[in-house]
């Protein structure tokens, strides 16, 4: 297997491009003379990531640009223009709104509300105790039960969560990482109870543990056993759940932590490459598991930078999968991704401005060729979204799909000198980061050395300095502010009675379940963790016996230990 990097070298200018370059130099002199007489209306024309922007793109900016190699046709290598030949003319993107709060019953009702108003796929948020492997009656869960996601302790909660929802007819995305194999086991157990064969079950686990060490910090176990859990799911799903996307490699949280668009692109794709390496090293055929890898990107405010990021991502992934990892199947080359508009861009000040921000961000995601999309609600910077705000977010997508015409043509910005030049710069910058990470020995080693963490920390600090100095403006925050604050919008509140009810139900499950079956299945799980056997079969049996998230996680803590992050300065 080759490990060479495969970025495209610069090509010499053609005579016509040289002529154009000279003409552009003359134009730049005129611009400089104009600004000498009257300065520009602002001093900073960089992107939100502080990247320089070409003030006027022309053919010479694409020296050596080759249509077949660099752009191509939609649905064909290198997929710059999209992974499907028909794109949205053949199938609209999936409207997949993120939902999860309070009890399983509360979230089930929100799922049905969103489906009734045009959502076409489910997306599940779990509360922090579940993400960290604690039950709702654990002291670490105090004050957190149901607050920022649905409370899940046992299979009983999953049964209620998907009550009345046919898991063979809807796909579900689950934002969960360290405890992702437990959630997958519960989902499969519910499907089995519904009579749905696992071969018909479709959906996505986020399951991206590398980005947890980099950005979100919801890890439990050290990196290497965590990667083993991921590859166990690769092997299990390839054999038993072929329509399941086993990992959604997530740049979203990397960006939310303060990364630039380029850092989001580079670190996300390099995380994906690391999963591929670990899968191959575990003895798996790359073309068996790679087609079920998916990605999850942020849609931030800088319109063209975001579009270029998505287009570059597809081209880079196609290259590295074919040329670095030797994948033979076109399905392994295709980068498919979900997008969520930027939560970090939402403001508590003048919150109705967030509707405009989200619409622009969503349009960038669509023009960039996303396969599914979540649009944030206007109140998500304040609390979990109300039904009113969630419906506006869904309607935003429906307006884009049905009223704007953006679904009528494939890659409408393809061939734009500006967009193609920005796409090329994104690609080149990503390969620069790949070289740096490869020098550490891989992404796990780079994380252990604190490299991506430092890069993001520095970028976040630079952006905050720019906001403080008003070099970058945020409407309603450091510019165009109101002397009299607006009235707060109505927000959703999760009362403490939710925790009490959840704990009562948890104790009832423990009282009525078969205790011997729980002990037996947890023993089998412990042995699988120790021996190196695939953990998924004993996990499925453990959740069927109504072992709790906390009990299962404790077994894994016992075998794998827990991770403490090194200090990064």
C-alpha cells in the first residue's frame, strides 16, 4: 500500500494565461491608485478564517487547470462537482433536524412533530450522562438529566424513543461517540423487536472519537482502545448491518471549538484517513468498510469559503482513498456528508438575526453539494429549540429546496475562477497539514502531542482578538447594537421533574429485569474486551437483558481504563 501524498503540483502558465496575468497587474495598479485617493470602506477583506481573498479571479489563477482531472463530471472521479450524477434533480438532500431533550417520550413526540412538518430523517441528541457513560441516578448526572439531549439509561428508553416509528422506513443519525457501540446495540435491538431485519436498518453513528480528543472532549477511554471499538463496529456492520454508516467523521465540533475552515477540512479528513488505516491494520478490506464512512461538516458564515471547503473535501478524499489507501471501488472514493449550520455563529443578542445567518449558511451547504442538512433554530444559542423555532428551521430548508431554484442544476458554481481557485487553495492547505500530521506518525500521535489542539486554540484566540478590535464585525454584538436590549424570546426549559421521573423508571427496570442474565451478559462483554474479540455481539445481548449504559461503560472502564488529556499550552 502506498503512503505517498497526492496533491496536484502547480502547472506553468499558458501564453493566454500569461497575457491575462499582465492585464491583471495593470488593473491592480489602477485599484491601488483609486484606494490612494479614497481608502477602502474597511480594512479587512479576509474570510472569517482570516484567509486572504483574491479580489478578482481570472483564468491565470488556475494555471494548468485540467477539466477532467480537477473538475470532472458530477458522480465521477474526483467528485469535485458532487457524488451523484443527478444530485438534487434525482433526490433532494435529507432534511434532518437534530432533536433530543428530556425523556424518551418527550423526544419521541418532537420526532413525530418534525416528521409531520416535512423532516425526512431523524437525528438524535443524547444528554451528557449517556455520552459519558453514566446512568441518570449517578452523582455525575446531577443537574444534567435530559437538559441538552434525551436521557437514555436502558433499552427501555430506546423502545419509547422510537415508539411508532418504523426503523425500516426512516434513517436515524445519532450524535454519540464514546458510548456509540451501546447506542448501536440498542437501536438494533429495537429494530429486532419491531420485526425489522438488520439488513434493512439504515442510519449513521457519529462515533468519531478522534474529534473528541481534539475538540469536544466527551471521551472516556484512551485513544487506542477507543479506535478498537470503532473498528469492531466496522467489521460487525459490514457483515450484519450493511446500510449503516458506522462513523460520521465530524469537522463540525472542530469548527465550533474555534478552528478555521481550512483546519476543519484538514483535521476532519486526516481523522478519516486514520480510521481507514486502523481498519486496514485490523485486517479489514478497505472496500468493505470505507463505503459506509460518512462526514459531518459545519456551515459557517463566509459563503464562498464554505462552498470551496466542501468541493475540496470531495476531491481530496477521492485522491487519498484511491492513491494512498488503494481503494478500488468508486463507492470508497466518494465523500458523502451531512451539514449543520454553525451554532457558534448564533447570537443571544438580537436572536432573530439568526434566521438570516442560518439561511445563508444553509445555502452554502446546498451549493457545496451536501447530502443532508440540519438548520439551527434561532433560539439554540439560548436553550434547546422550541417547536416554533424548530419549524422555522425546517421551513428554511423547504424554501431553499422549493422556491429558490438551487436544486435545478448541479454544481452551479463549478468553473467559477474564484471558486475553483479557492477550492485549489483549500486542497493545497489541507495537504500541508497532512504532511505535518504524518511527521508525528499519524493523527493519534499528533493528538497525543497536542498538535491539532494547539492549532485550534491559536486560531480561536486570533479570531477573538479580531472581534475585540472590531476588525471582524458580528451584527448585534460588536456592531449595530441596540441601546435597549430586545425582550428575550421564549425558550424551552427542562424541569427537574424530568430527572425524578427518569430515575424512577430506571429503578423500575432494574427491579423487574433478569439480574442473572445481566451479570452473564456483562461477563461475556468483559471477556470480549479483554480477549480482543468483537464487542458488538455481547453488547447486543447485554442491552437486550436491560443492562444499563452505566453498567456497560463500567465494564469497559475496568478493562480499557480512562483517558486524561495532557496539558496543552
